[in-house]
C-alpha cells in the first residue's frame, strides 16, 4: 500500500501524516489545531484515539494477507496524560503481540519534546 493511498477519509480530514510505515512500527503526526481541538482549545481525546486507531490499524494491515484477511480494531484504551493546545503530536505504534487472529499494539502519542501526551 502506497502512503499516498492513505491520505483520505478521517486521517486526511484531521491532518494525519504517515511518517514511517513498516510491519514492526508505524509513525504518524497530527496537528493540534481547529480540526483536532475540543471546544476549550485542548487536544480532543477523540482525536488522539483516532490517531491511535489509525497507526495500529495500518500496522495490523501490514501483518496480514489482504487477499484473505482483514484487519479491524476491536478495542481501544486511551489514557490522556498531558494537555496540548497547539503544535504537533506524534504517534508511534509497535506490536506487543501479533497472533493468528488478534494483534495487540502499543501506541504512544508524544509532543515535540518527546513528552507522553496519550
């Protein structure tokens, strides 16, 4: 899958950009702006969740045979640890376990100073 093919849907609407895309690690950035802020100006928890879902889903997709299998999210847990009002956040997804039917991915969302946001 070419990175250009990924620039559509929710990811495109939110300004998510894929930085790195391998079966072992997916990295993407997202701006903290009017598209991704809650009404009070903070990064919206749902935007963080959408970014996390994007990188984990792409990672899972790269670890299955798309001719015979599909990769979809089954559960997402997010801990919002630090507020952010502007700038860029970066999500890094790495597999914890890639089983036959279930994958578990760890996603860290950090700010420009590598501080954990979510």
